[in-house]
C-alpha cells in the first residue's frame, strides 16, 4: 500500500515544489482522513499526494527539512517500529 502525507503546514523548496512541514500524518489518497483517524478538513491538514510517507522521516534525508513531529499512531499503523525498522510478523511454531 502506498501512503502519502498530510501535514499541518507547508513550505516551498528551491525548485518550487510544495513540501510538508510541522506535524505529519499518514494519508491514503482517495480518503478524507488520516490513518490515525483525523478528518483532514476539520484538522486543517494539507494533502501532499506527491510525497511518500517514507520521505518525511528525518533519516531519509529527503523531504523532512521542515517536519517537526511524526504522528506516532500513524507511524505505528504503517507497520514500522519506533526505531524505523519494519515490523516482522510472528511466525507460528509447527505442532509437535
């Protein structure tokens, strides 16, 4: 699943492209709410369909220049751990 970004603010990079700023949330294009359940219009969040969720993480070095906070509920909903590594699904042991 491809996740886009919704943010509380925006800035324009030197190339003239609008980028997310402030607090960022996971948003699936075609829906009107974030993964954590915030309504985009009521929360006054801007949509960034051209920015992937992985690009707003500070360690990515991509579009995170003005990001101040990543929503922990949205981040957990994407299946990532706090350290940024992908979450592994538990494996079942075969019956004895």
